[in-house]
C-alpha cells in the first residue's frame, strides 16, 4: 500500500466524518477491560495485562475524540513548527471543539519509517506544548496507523504507554477493494519477549537510616512521612517504579538510629537475561544488548539504578534538617524477606508506591473482586493502600513471594507452611512474655510473621471452598494478631486446633505431605541460622537424628520403587540422588544404593535437595475439586492472537493453562508430553486443565471449542 493512498483515504473519511465508524475490532477494547468490573476474578500482576489494560483505556479515550472535530492539517500536509527553520509535518492534525483536545495522526508504511513513529509523535507533542504551554497529557491524543506493527514498533509504543500517561490508539490498515479497513491493534511487546511477571531480584533497595539530631517538640514520624511522600512524588515525576517502606528501629541498642526508609526500585537489568532464558530470539549483533548481557555476566544481575538515589534527593534535604541521615547496604526484596534481623528490627509505619507498581497496587486494592474474595472485612477497616499490612501483601503478590501459587499445594510449600506457623506462634509467645521496653521489636517480629501467613491461609480457604470432600463445619478458626497488645493467652490452643485439622483433615493423616508439614512446624528453628543458635546441643542432636531417620526411610522407598520400575525419575531427580548419596542409581544395585543411603546425613540438605526430590516424586496435595470456575472476563481472543503469533514464530506446543484456582494463562506443554505431537495449525491449541489438584488433563483442542466453553469434553 502506498502511503499517499492511505493518506487520501484517511482524509476522505475524516472529512465525511466516517472515520470512527470505519474502525473495526473496537469491542476488543471492551473485552480487555471486563476484568476491571468482574466481582469474582482477582487480577494478577503481569506486565502484559497492565499494558493491555492501560492501552485499552487509552485507546477508548482517543476514540471519543473522533467526533465534533475540525481538520487543522492533513488535506495538505503542513508544517506546524513555530520556528521557521524547523520542519514538523504530522500526517493529520484534528481539533475537537467540544473538549478542546488535539488529535495527532501519523501514518507509517515501511519498516524504516516505523522506527521513527514514536520519536516523531514526541516531537509533535512538544510543538503542541510550545503553542499551548502546560497542556495536559489528557488533552492530546495520538493515532498511529500502520500496515504492519513489528516488534520494534510494538516495543516502542508499549514503553510509551507503560511509562507515561500518553493517550495512544494503534490502527492496522489493510487495503480492501480500493478502500482501507482500519482495525484496533494491541501492542504486545512484553508478551513477545516473555516478560509476563517480575523476575527474582526485580526490586533493588537501599535504606536511609535516620538518627534524631535533637529531642525537640516535633513529630519525627510526620517528618518521615513527608519525606516518603516527596520520594513518591519525585519518583512518579521521573517515571520510576517501585515502593518505599518507612519503619521504626526495634533494636536501637544494636543499631544507633531511630527510623529507616527503605527504597525499592525496579532493577531494569533483570529483564533481558530472563528474556533469553525464556527463548526470545534477540539480535545477536545488537551492541547495546551484548553490552548489557556482558555486564550482567561479569557483575551479576543485581544492579541498582542511580535513579533510586536521585528520587530521594529532595527528601534527604528535608531529613537532614532533623536527622543524621546515612545510606545503608544494598539488598533485594527477597533478601530482606529472608533476613531474620530485618524481622526484629523494622516495624513498618507506612508504605508509598509509585510508577507501574503504584498503579497496580491501587488497582488491586480497589478492585471489586479483591474486596469480595481476598481481603477480610476486618482487614479493610480504617485501611488504605498505604497501610503496610495491606500494601506489602500486594507487593508479595507482584513478586510471587507466597506459598500455594495458583492453587498448587506442593510438598515443599506444605513444609514451609509449617515453618510459617511456628514463627507466628513464637512471635505471639514473645509478645506475651516480653516487657514494654521491647515493644517496637515485638511489633516488628509479629508483623513480619503474620504477613506471609495471612496469604497462605487465604489460599487454604480458597481450596476448602473449591474442594468436594473437605467438611467446612469443623474447621477451627485461626486468629491473626497484628499488634502486641492484641495477643491473647489462648492463642496457643487455637493454633493447636488448627494444626490438628490441617495435618489430619486438609492433608491425609500420616501422608508424606502431613509428615513434611509436621517437620516444618516442629523443627523450624533448626532450619533458621538465626534461631538455631538458641537451641541446645541436645536439641540439635535430637533434631538431626529425627530428620536423618525420616529422610533415610523416604529415600529408601523412592529408590526401591525406582529400581522396581514402578517409579519414573527424571534427569534432575537422578542428579539429586547422585548428589545426596554419591551413587549412580541406574548403574548400581538396589542393595548397594540402600547401603549408601544409610551412610549419609541429610540434615543440611533436607530443606533444599531432599525437598526438591520429594516434591518432584510426590507432587502436590490431591483434592477432588468442584468444576473449575472460568471467569467471563478472560480475554480468549487476546490469548489466541498471542498463540497465533507464537505458532507463526515456530512455537508448536503452546497451551491454554487453566489452573486449579481458576486462573487462565498461556504457556507450553512440558517436554515429556510432546509425544502427542505438534499443533498442526492456528485452529488448534493444547489445553492443560486441572479439574483436581495434582492431576492435570492435557489434550489438543480446537479454539472454537474453547470459545464455546467446551473445555473438558
């Protein structure tokens, strides 16, 4: 298609006021936003979802400007620059005389000019601002029309949408019998490069430690809050994404300061290596990409952007008036969550979030399904997205730092849940037994012990609702105490009753999962370097004996089943076995292997290699579930478009995955299931369905059946 032909048709439709009605696929924008009003579907954090949602809102807003307009430039393309020496020629410029909005339209045909599309729009935007100083982003709309949206153009548009408030509509132009059809196009670069969730080490952190200068009659906490507000404001102004936590120091006798502000900023260096790990075919000749990868290879993926410090410049100037403010060590969010000193020291007072993270945190908090199914009514009393126990639950969802993800109750997670219950019990006991002198430390320990536990209990509650054979009338309630003064002496009895129910009713009594849960609960201090020091030598010896005795029994059973050809072990399982008992399980006899198992100690490998093997062999907890609920807000059209693109790029094993908790996503079937064969065309798709946890249903399906709701036929 010639660009002159496209321009001629466009101007004709604009003059006859038929441009808006000629745009197809507008319904897809509504479909993408259905989840915003779905009272039963809790949104999850994925960059692809955030982009699709933000773009859809943006595009709908642009469409509203295509009525009651006046053509400024386009019939004859004219220079709009105030400077006579500059040349700025947008393909079309409209003015909506009802809303006083400007609409800029740019046509791009060749791949070469596609590269320039976003750059040119930014240039036109600046010139509009030269003519109309301080005009808001809400008052300028952009339309990009192209015959093809390649990855580079998609990526450029996506970055602009995610990092700014620019209103952009993308239209794909197709020639049809001397006319042009326009269809709404969704930029999907994040899907194309595999970045659908935040990878590990996505949040890098530094902390400002604050020691009062003078004991004057002011509210130091208010000064700290003003500082975090400044950090959030400056971060948003400079397009930074992350969050910060203001906290009181609970162990001032060890660390001589009063408050801290921990700033967590997205680490942009984690995405490119993850994209390559996921198989994205990058341009190997890209000098910049090669440089980034080499830097990560040499220095590690944990890179702190300088912007983390710059967004705190004005806040530090304020803090320097009242505090001695010093920067502390560099960490990640995952490292801080695992730091036992952190849990004793840092009692969160309030949280600020900014950029993409702030947008999602507020979106999640105010979503109707979250109020219906996620936060308990008592949690929402006198709360806000800045309350730590609310905000940090959402942050852990964004980063994937919680147990039983997507309804999977794995052997390892059951063990870790036992450890969570122990730490919470110990925090309650400490709160009752220690003096008011340790108030802040007690509050901090209680807070960080409850934070992960709350999410685990919510997942258990959802499973109970979905399960067929779990009786709901005899579940003992577990009470969560947020503050030291609220802890009651009967906490232990309530906790014991819940433990008894979970070990013997939710889990099968004396099953591998039940036993792992009890080990996590009973021996939690042994698996923590911080708490282990408090154990006596006799305690440590007894724990080691029990762990080794149990592990020897489990490993012997696994190997006996394997050698008897009743159990399949994958290559990773075999490697773990070789590591654990220094023996090739394929070449050696059963008697020799069992002898080797008896000789080894497993107390230090239990929480890693042993659990990884047990997790692989025994899988997740089995419950028969009700029919999986599939939300009507799932955009299957969008999933098919992405699957089609993957198929055309050579990915022939794509699958729609319906998880046991009702979440739906796009992925691939595992290697061992590929004997079923490749997808033959874009009309086919693999379906992975979990009608009962632990038992996946995998089958080739026709897309038309999925659209019709025939998932399990």
